[in-house]
C-alpha cells in the first residue's frame, strides 16, 4: 500500500472549550474552526493542523475534535476512518465478515461520503470516499 490508509480521526468531546484548551496546550498547536458538513448536523468541530494537499500521501492523518449531540466521549470516543474509492464497497463486506453497519453510506457534503460500522470486537470505525 503506497498511501496511509487512515483518512482522518475524530475525538468526541462533551466540553469543547476544555478539550480544545487541553489539546492546544499539550501539543503546542492551534486548532482551526471547521464548519459543520451540513446544516442538519448539530456539531462543533475544531481541526488539528494538517497539510490537506499531502495528507493522503504522507504518514499521519488529519483529525479534529467533534462535539455532536448523542455521541459520548470517553472510552470508545475515538473514531478512525479508512480511505476507500467508494465506501459502499467496503460496507458490503462488513456484515459478511462478522461486523455490522451502524450508518449506511451518507453524504457529508463537499467532503464526500462516510459509512460507520462496528468491527467484530464492537469498535466503531468509519470508511470515507469522495
């Protein structure tokens, strides 16, 4: 595999200001405010710095803090997305390999599409495609 297969990660939080201050201080970085992908999505997002032009061709992955209604933080609060040509293809393989679909392929606006699934161990994982 020539590219890093991890597209981005999300760390879910309940108190955005507290979490933002923690990550900015600990990592000595400045998070960037990100707009919600669609108006229907009730979420607040702050992105970790990344060179978005080279993120798919170098080690490392883009990521952000996310506060979304109904999504808890804590144990299991980190979600890793894997890059795909069409995330529906990987979604079709999930159940036949012991996993389950949590959210079918859905649009995230100009950022493409995602599928959310649980692996055989109960971990939530994501798949992303444009």
